[in-house]
C-alpha cells in the first residue's frame, strides 16, 4: 500500500511581510481546442435570413383562397383538358401504328450498287431474288407475287338483311317536327319556291329497304325528318336527297373506296356514313351512323366533321341551327342563307 504524506508549509520568519497573493491560473486554459473564442463567436453570429426580408415575408404570408370557378368556366376548362388528353392519346396511338406498320424491315430490300466482279447474282447458277423497291411485287423464278391487298371495308358489305320498318321514337319525332315547322313558316313567307319544292314524306317501307341494303340503322332524328320531307331542301350549300338517292350514292362511293382503314372518320369515305345531301360537284354531307354527327366529304379525298367550321352533333341540331339562322338572319359557320328570286341559297362569308 502506498502512503502519501503532505508537506508542511515552511514557517514565516517573524517580522517578515506577508507574501503577495498569488493569482490562480485560469482553468481551463484559453484558448483550448474545441472551445470557440470571442472572435469565433462574432464570426458565426447568426445573420438575418433571406426569408425574413419584407418582400419575401409578404409573399409567404397566407392568402385568402380564390373564389371557385363558375360552372361555365369549369365546364370549358374540363372540355379543353379532355381535348388535350385526347390529342396526346391520339398522337401516341398514331406513333404506335406507324411503328407497327413500318418497323418490319423484311418487307423492303434495299438496292445496293455492287461492282460487276462482286455481284453475287452474276453467276447464272446462283439462286438470287430481284432487288425490290417499296410497293413493287415480289418476283420469283415462277410467278410474280403481288403484295396482299388491304382488307375490304366491312361496312360496305352489309350482306342479306330483310327490311324491317321501325318507327322513330315519338319524342324525337315531336322535336324534329317542331324545327321543321319553324323552317316551313320562314320559307313560306320568304322563299316560296323552295317551300313548294319540299319533298313529300317518305314511305316507311322505303326507309327500311334502304337501311337493309346499306346494312345501317338511320338515326331516329334523320328517319323522322325523312318521314316528313323526303329531300328537297338545301343545307350548307348542298341539296338534301331522297331515300333512293341516298342508297345509290352510298353504293357508288363504296364501289370507289371499299378498303378498310384505321380511322373511318379521317379518310375520304367509309361505308358507315349516310350521304344525305350533295352539291352536284362530287361533295356530300354525311351522317356518321355510329356517332350520329354531321360531316362533309369532298372530291379531293378528305372528310371533316366540322362543316362550315362548326361542330354539328346531330341531324336535329342541323335542323335547329338552320331554323335559327333563317329567323335571325345569321349564319352557320361560314355559310349564310340568302334568298334570290324566291329560292333559298347559301353563300360563303
């Protein structure tokens, strides 16, 4: 065991002055590693934040919520959003279709010019195929093989269907007749020649026969209109035709263009369309028997579902907008009704 003995202080001589007080050394010693000095504290003193500035503070202050959009604005915003989404989806589908159609490199052989000495087909004994370009038939040693034709338009092949007369919905008939009465009153007062030229009612059996031969079902509003006036009135620069002419025109257009296409509304013609009016120059107004809206096809190979630059969602809507334009002196898109010598016509604004 270790013992430590404290040393006794030496005695002070008699009469000696007392020793000066010794200053104790500071503890811990300064500076010491890890302990900031006063200069360090001044250097790292917190400074005002950018967020504390008045302009930023006003920006970060909570604001009162904006009032909600009114129903009309909200409806238009929704429609434009749906339209933009539809365009994006359509663009993506188009890209996929193009990739599927043009990605098969086996259907095309690239022509390459080779020196005569390097031509693998120079030897008559070599089995070679002719160099092809896009759209040319494949040539073999025996017979030329043409590329496969496009599939036929199923809408132009109705098959054998027995006619079946169907009466349109009575409610639809009432609203269609209401618009026709407006048109008839205006024609009688302002265009009597056109009023007298209105067609007589079509027979239900004739309408049913046309539907069976075309393999289509006429929309109720269009059928109700035929049962009141079987042609004889002009819409948007075209004259409406009767049931017989509708079937004949449909058959003629199907004989010219009878191939199936990806989008039947984006091409020149499709068998599901109902041509109900013509301008005498190869252009027609049509009804899409599936979506039931109004379109226009021309002899230049295009079809649009904005005749006159406006969307017309049904045959009843066409009757109503026509009656409104006649009574108000307005127009339907760029088409304006005019009367010349008692006959109604249409001019382009």
